């Protein structure tokens, strides 16, 4: 029983935001929903929550259409963060949990525990407007999970967080996963997804490009890479003696070499040794998610594909306001 995004179509005026988008998320996983800006990630999440209506298709969770499920099924971190600026942090957390039926005593206890693990206990009595962006984001994350939802929909949760908070949030995702919760998060940062996801969907302009368990997505890419580091010239001048091997990234620390089918990693190692290179590191590696993204989409994930509002002629924002 899974979260199924089932042939979703959605247009805003003449902008096609979702074009037959289909994928599945197995429960109890951390799932990366990957795409550049404008790919359709936020639209998909808002349809899942029932905030937006699709033109066609549907989203189901454990066989039931998502918008028919109680709102408390979902824990949603919206891309546009929204706390009450003047309300104290603990008061808002208790308030948001109360909307999902959590009694205030329990909400207060759980909120305190979350604040502690996010090293943010001292924020409880502060007003939201006094917090840094990163701290606001942590509070909003806590607000999204206090009612212990089955599915977390996190829209760009890592954007704007410093490395320590990225780590804390990652640990929280993994712990929720270990408790059987399903965590779906969107990002255009491939290295975050790489470190965290069991499965991914890569989306471009509203279409599914490639998806599935990360390991399978990697293997299916058919690319073979060697990461090598040598004491001498990191541009590997001796590489010209190895047909079917080309350098795709030269770095002082590590250089990456891609091998054509028929060329083996040991051919490379033999050439290095024959040339008298001192090999400090040699590793046969999977392609990175960033490389897989570029292979399939044809451009980098940080390129914006959003259609500017002025191009999106006569689009009503009424749905957004709803
Ligand atoms: N309310 C809206 N009105 C007009 N266009 C929209 C609206 N919401 C999204 N879009 C357009 O739909 C496309 C997908 O947007 P979105 O789902 O926000 O992508 P992502 O979250 O992946 O960046 C973009 O081209 C965007 O401009
Ligand atoms: Mg978005």
C-alpha cells in the first residue's frame, strides 16, 4: 500500500504544470521528489493535500483518494513558510497541534522534546518574528509533525538551512522513517537527496523523467566512473593511452574518469602504473544523482524552468487563495 501519484494533469492558463505525472512512494521510506524550479513539485504536493484540484488524475494513499483522508494524515511543510509573526513559538506549536486534535498538555510535551533535539529550547518563549529564517523553518517543521502524521510532505525543507541544521533535519527524517512514517521531500539539491533517499522521482516540466529505488536508478544509468587521485598531474596526461576513457572532471583532490563499455577500470589502473604515476586513491564509483539528472533532463537541476507569471497569461490566483 503506497502513495500513488496517478496520471496527474494540471494547467494554469496555458502553462502546463503537470503532464501525466505518475509515480509511487512505498510507505516507510524517505522519498526524494527532485526537479528544477518550475518542475511541478509544489503543485503536486498541493494537489495531494487537496488544496488544489487536478485537471485529471488523482493521488491515493493506501487506496483512498488523498483529499478524502483527514487532514491530520499529512504533515505539510509549505514552501512559503507561514508562522504567526507575533505569536510565541510554544503557543503556535500548541495551536497548530490543536488544529489536528492534539490536547495541549501533550502538544507542549512533544514540542519541548522536538525543540530540545533541534537545540532550540530557548526559542519557546520568543515571538516568531524575532527568529532567524533557519530557526523559523525548524519551528515550522515541528508544527508539521507534532500531530504525528502518517505522511510528511516537505516542500524544499533544506533550503536556507545551515549545515548543522541540515544534519539535524536529516536525522529527524530518518527517525520518523524508522518509526514507520513516510517522508516525501522536494529539492533541487541533488547532493541532499543522494545522502538521504531510498527512492526518488526526477521530474521535469511536469513530466516524470526517471524514478525508483536510487540504487536501480544509478545502475540503469549504465555509466561507469572511476575516481582517481594521483600525486602528480591531476589532469592525468597518460589517460590518452586508454581508449574509451575520458576525464569528465579534473580536480586536485580527485579526478573523475568515465569509461565506455568495453573499457575496464583495471585498464586505467594499468596505464597509470605503466606511466609511473603514484596512485593515492582509486575507486570505481556510481554516477552521482546530479550526473543522472543532467543525463536525463539535459541541464542542471539548479536551472530555473518556472514560467514567469507575465508569460502565464490570464492565470487566476483564486485557487491559490483558496
Ligand atoms: N498559481 C499558479 N498560477 C500560475 N502558474 C503557476 C501557479 N502555480 C504554479 N504555476 C506554474 O506551474 C509550474 C510548476 O510550478 P511549481 O509546482 O511551483 O514547481 P516547483 O515547485 O517544482 O518549482 C511553473 O511553471 C509555475 O510557474
Ligand atoms: Mg516549489
